[in-house]
């Protein structure tokens, strides 16, 4: 019975992207039994193809400043509240950041993001990033992104003027669960950064990390918040518990549970770019390609901030084997 109901829900979404799921319909997705989970994935894939086609967002990052973060996020190796042995260094030079971007572009990345630890960045940091942007612009056609912590309107304007097209700022989890994860800044501060980014014309990349101990209801809560904010791209990170953090003993998500989260987000955010990011190699293991058949239409390639990714060419081969495209067509979302 649930499988017929699920197909009906997917059909309604495919017919109308503004269709709002009821609580009962959301429960149908969450409670889908394991023996029928392939039906859930097939329905999510149908929604993806309807609104996003066959294109996959292939992005990459550089950990441009590492460690000594003033925030106490429970999962983060870079927080100064944790003792994880993570490598700590100040902002890289413009040349080092640019060289990393150029190399990733040669290996198949289409998007590149500057990521820094800490609550925000200084005016001097922005100047160095502007220099890096100028070099990358001369050498590649990468779409450039930044994840530099909380924004002010002044910083946002400078980044736009420098040529940054996308701003990334995760909410991490639902508002109701956030106090369990971070106490050094408020949820509203993060939401305000998203609103500033939207106001300044950035493509906004905003998602979270799953497996922190949040409930299914809180996963839905986050998705609905992202829908209300009308963000463009949603990174889906899967927790890898790191020794020395507050969540070091948190168990890994089961692969099928992680994939069900991907499908749920496709039902709730039918026309958004859902990007599989940190943790997919460890959590999904041999089922990594399934994420792209369960609703995801983006992957982060190369290394992450403090953990290693897998070989980029292996990821690109996976996309080719699935018949997916990495080149944007005219009019597609940056």
C-alpha cells in the first residue's frame, strides 16, 4: 500500500513543483520499509530528472585556513575546543590557492570554493582571496564559490565585486537541535548570513550534516527551513565521527538510512541541487553511486577540509557509467 501511495506523491510533485507534502505524506517516505526502498529511490530519481535533468554539479574545495576555530561545533575537527591533532595554519597565499584551483580544474572540477575556519574573515583576508580569484579567472573557467563564515553586507559586496558567484554557509542541522551542536553563535546568525548572501545576488549553497543524533523530524525541519529560505544548492554531509570531538562516539549512519535522507530531501526540495559531500565514501561505501539514483545531482570531488576524498577520476568514471553529464548547458544553475 505504501509503495502505491509513494508513487502517487512523486507523480504529484512531478506535475507541480510547488506541491507541498502533508505530514502524512512525509511519514510515508520516512517509514518506507527496507524491502520497498528501491521504489523510494526510483521515485526520487524521477523527480530529479524532471527538474534537474542529467546534469551533475561537480564541485571542489580548498581548506584555505585550517584550525583554531572560535566556534564549538560538536562534529568539527577544527574547533579550538577539541583536541584532534588537525593541521593548523593561517590563510594560504593567493598563489597556493590559485594553483590548487587550477589543478582541480584540470582534473574535472567545475566549481571551486575557498573555505576558511573561523567565525568570519577580515578585510585583509578578502584582499588575498581577491588576488587568488584574479589568477584563477585568467587560467580557468571555474565557477568560484566561497565559504568564509558569517557575512556582513560589506564583506558580501566585496566578494561579489571580486567575482565570487556562489556563497556557501551551512545551517548544519535543524533549529530545534542546533543548541546540542553549537553554543558559540546562534542559529539566527547563520540564517542572517544566508539572507545577506541572497540579498547580494549570490547563488546560495546551504545544507547540513546528518548522523549527529538528530531525529527524522529534525531532518524534515531542516529541509523545510531550506525550502523557506529558497536556497539554490543543498550540501548533504554524512558524519564521520572524529576522535577528540564531542561526537567521537557517535555511530555511523547505515548506508540505506543515509540514502533515504537523500531521497527525502529530493521529495521536499524537488528542483534544488543536492550535493553529496563529506562522509559519502565512508558511510555509503560501495553504494556511493546509489546516491545519484536516490535524488542527489551533485558531488564534491577531491579532498574535503580535514578528511580525504577518493580519486577524482574514479568519481568521474562513476558519473559517466551512470550516463550523467558534468558540463552545464545554457540556463542551468550556477
